[in-house]
C-alpha cells in the first residue's frame, strides 16, 4: 500500500510538471518596429538602419543583409511612439588599375516615422540602353539628323558611307528624323520592340514619312542650362514611353543656355490623321539652376494632356538662417508646400550626402542631425564628426495630388517609379 501511494505521488508530480511545460508562452508586449526589405546584393552596396529619439539618441541599429528582410525593433517602446529613421547606403568604387577606392556615404533621415512602416530598398530604373545602328540612303545631301534621347557614337556623313550609331535610352521604342536635300520639313522613321542592339540596316530617306506638322514651343521660367526629358506616354502600367527629347549631350560637352526649345512629334498629317505612336498624354521632367545671386534650382515631373507651352514658377520661397554647428539644418520659408528636405554634404573621400525629410511647419524650421551610432562612427570618423562644409541645401517640394504622409508612404514603399509624375511634382532648391 505504501509503495502504491509512492508510485501515485510520482505520477501526479510528473503530470503536474508536464502540464506546466505544455502551457503556451506569453506573447511579449508590442514595441515600435520597422521592416526593411533590401533587394540589393551586398557587393552592390552595403546598407544600415538606425532609429533615433527626439534628442538624437540612437535607440536601435542594424546592418541590413543583402537580399533579405530585417525587422528592427526599439526595446522598451510602444507602437504608438514616433522615431526618426535613418537609412545609410555605403558605395565603394575603385578606379581601374589604380587601387584607389572612392567611398560615398548616402544617408536619408525620415523624421517622426510611425511604427509598422516597411522600407523597400530596390532599383526602379526601367529604361534600357540600346545601340541603334543604320545606314542612310536616298538623298543627295544630309542637312541634319536627330535621334531623341540618343548619344551620338557615329554621325552619318559621306566619309563613313552615312553609317549611324547611337546609344539610345528607351522603353523599346525610339525614332529619328532627318533634313535632306534642302527640304524645309523633316522626314522620320520610328522603331518598335528594338531590344538592346537593333540594326535597322539601310534606311531610304526618300521612303520615310514626311512631317509637315509645325514644331511646338516649350518655354522655361528663366534662362539657364536646362535639362529636360519629354516622353509621349504609350502605357503607364507597363512603363512604356516614346522619347521626344533632344539628343543627349556627350559627357564633358558644352551645355547650352536656353529658355525655350522646339518640340517635334512624329505626326504624319496632324490635320487629318495624327497617327501618333502614343496616346494623348505626355510626361515632362525638367531641372534648371538659376545662377544669379540668391538663385535657386527648379525641378518638376508631371503629366500633361498636351505639350505645355510654358512651365509655371513655384509660389513658395526659402530663406537661409544662421547655423551654430555642422549638425544643424534650418530654414525660413514663405508659401505653402508639402515636403521640406535638408541636405548636408562633404565633397572629399569619404563623400557624404545626408538628406533629411520633414513636414513643413510655420516659422523657422530647425533640425539637428541625430547621433551617429558608434558602429558607424568607428568606421567613418568624418561622419561621426559631422565633417561637412558650411553649406546647406534646402528643397521645398509641392505636389498637386499628394500630401506629406502620402509622399512619405510612396518614398518608403519604393514600388512605382512614376509616383512623382502622378503626384504632380514641383520643387525649388536653394543652397546657403
């Protein structure tokens, strides 16, 4: 009997502890967290993410592994808190044959970011580079030739048998136009599904379509070295465009100073049959610096239902303030816009470009760059010491169809390369 009682006690005791082990674990209290999806290889660039509180103190730091997703959490926090999130990109290039490495640190700080956001790091460049080759015939004199968004590698002329070779940025469609035999109108040829190395063979200018449509004027707000890109929209969903810009300027070539350009479209007969290879929608991207004292840089990215005759100037302005140290960025502004962006930069190795996005506030906006985590400061003393020059860049961004939160969401999501144009972007940037 005594043995039976002892055996029963052992069984009950074992059952008790067995039940204790089977109890489900208690879920931890929720905390502030950010999910970072890095689609780059480590060999392409190295990424890190750190979070800072409103005093600039680092509360979380993680290296972001290539081709992986990383969850970054703030210990002892709550999901309803806000922190500044900084993404660091480290790019290293080596000059061929020299062994000299050039390192660039690119930092982007998103201020007062709510918990639960996902940040996607990926390349959204959707254009291809094609080498278009052809030989021209069917004329006596070749007076001019233009390949939109094309860099000239070989210009057709008598000495090379009128062989042309152009490096063209495109989304599978492009065109060229020629003036021949003293004619006052252009002849043109379009190309579709061109791939990366199209060879068009011999093109007979006499058999090309004639373009009797007049050119369209596009006026810019002021006189400067404008950089512009105009595309006819073929299909925004599939990111297909038809280039209508000027030829690409060779690296190191002289950049013309302009305040207006003439736009040509491949139209067979605009009075009867437009015959355009794109729908009645255009995307125009522009950038131009006003080089006078107190000048600014203008930038825009928008869709238009027709080629615009002129661009409007921003109705907002930025004014500099006095900075007390290299961690500060500050500005006063007038007018209304959606996003305020500050940038501090260093031009020698390691090159540093630190950009900060803030929501505009009334009066003077002051921001101090957050602390540099020890892991990064030990690797890059120039970053730890905020070794910038005295200049600060401030950019005001306005969107016709987006507000600050929507802009931030699209930048973090990084899923649509056309989001700025869809939002109707207009920016004004000044350097102090």
